[in-house]
């Protein structure tokens, strides 16, 4: 049975939650440079975890300039089998309310500046080109655990959300926000891509808990998204997000992930062409 180790990537408003016991800071480097911040190692109810602030603990790194490759590589190198992330997002649908959790199932990519692979041809990159499948980018089994835990805790949530990731750092125009709705997205953020893609290339079980902070700007009867509004809503629900993680992580560790992780590794390995 595989020993589970959980990487936690905290997004805006949940960069450094005090959820780990026996916390220690660890500065690391990777073939792709340094990650967004130091790694914080520790445990949750005896399960080894590694916490990383996506934007840095002082939120100094914009979404387009996060070193996603280094972040995922660092967590993989620390022995993480799973990555659970939190992300603030705007709702694009009437029935998805601020304060709700959305458990992501798929994504739409509207970014254009970001490297989406470890196989990028740089001097330290592995050889070949990786055509990683994205039909199921988020780990279904992990999402099932999160879904069941939300139900147990009585948290309002949505099981199968589609995230559209925009380049940012600006928010959407009203015209764009209405377009995202027409394209079938449920929520919008600036960080899911390429993080989820790289996690799949690394063979990890990746799951995202999106916390809705606003209605973006498509809904005329509600205040348009702003930094103040997003942070206010996120802070009001931060304890709920932390409590969810505290309950989810032990449940993940109680299961046997051998077959799923082996399948992930095989998929990643078989997706590389031209390596030999």
C-alpha cells in the first residue's frame, strides 16, 4: 500500500493556513528554478503534508508569473502522491453562490503566456514531448472524497464544475464574463491552468476546491468583482475551507491508492514521444 503524502497549494486568501502540526520551513530549488515560496512541511492528524503558497505568502507573484513547473516539481520531489489546492473564483452561473465550494471536473483554458509542460525543450527538461490526456484532469476518487465530506459537514457545494482560467491579472470585462457563460464555464479564475496539467504530467492525484467569492461582473443585480469583495468573501469562508481540508486529508490517507497512482504514472510515461 502506497504511503500517502499530501501537497497543499493555497490560493488567494488561504496562502498560509495554520493547519499543519510540527511545521518546518524548507527552502528548495528545482531544475525549473525556485517555487513560489518555501515549502512548509508538517502533518495533519499524522499524515505527512507539504504546504505551498501559490502566489507567495505575501501574495507578490501574479498569476502569469507563478513558476508552476517549479511548484509541482518541488512537491513531487518531496514525495507527494496527492495535491489538493484551493482557489478563489467568480461564479458564472445563477445557482452557484458566493461562499459555495465548487469541486472541479474540467477546465477551459484562456491563458496564452504560460508554459504548460515539463518537456519544454529547456536545458534541464526531460527529453521528448508530452501529449498528456486531459479528458479527466482532476482525480475522480479524490473529488469523491471531498464531495462526501462536504455533505457530511453540511457545506454548500457543486460536484462537477468547469473552470475557465483567464490570463489576468485583470478581471474580466462584462462582455467576456457573458462569453465565458456561453462557453459552458461554471466559474472563472486565473490559476488552474497550467497547474493541473503539470500535476498530471507528474503522475499526481490532483484535486481543486474552488471557493466562490463573487459573481464576476455578468450579473447586473450584484456588485462587480473587486479585490476587496473577493478577499472579504474568502476570509469569511476561510475557516470552512481549512476545516474541509482537515477532514479530507485523513480520509485520503485511509485508502489504497496503489492502482490509481500506478495508472497515473503509466499514463504520463506513455504520453511522452520522441524521448529515445
